[in-house]
């Protein structure tokens, strides 16, 4: 539970970043380069994938975990891969 100091609530930086990420507009998508490594949100968390094709309307990616091809149409569900 967040700690309170004099009536204000302190939240963790990660929680604020996640909220800001999901608060962005879902359209248009950022355009990624073919072969670029990205992370996609799949309900159970973020998975790494490789971009097959990308436009402002949609992005096709190949998921590393099971070599599945999928299309993304919401900018909140795709992001550049983290280095860590």
C-alpha cells in the first residue's frame, strides 16, 4: 500500500509510468522498422516480438515465444523493447 505523508499519497514510479503509458491515445501507431525488436502486450504481460511490417494503421509482428504472427492495432499494446 502506498505510504501517506501529510495527506498526500506517494506512489511508485513504475505505477505512474504504467498509468501514463495506458493513458496515451491508441491511434495512430508508431511506425517501426522491419526486423526491429518490440514488446507487445498479450493480457498476461509483455512479450518480445520482431516487426514484420508496420504502418500508422497497424503492425504485424512475429512473437518469439511461439513463432506466432499477429497484428497490433492499438498503440498502447506495442512499445520498443527494453534493453534490460
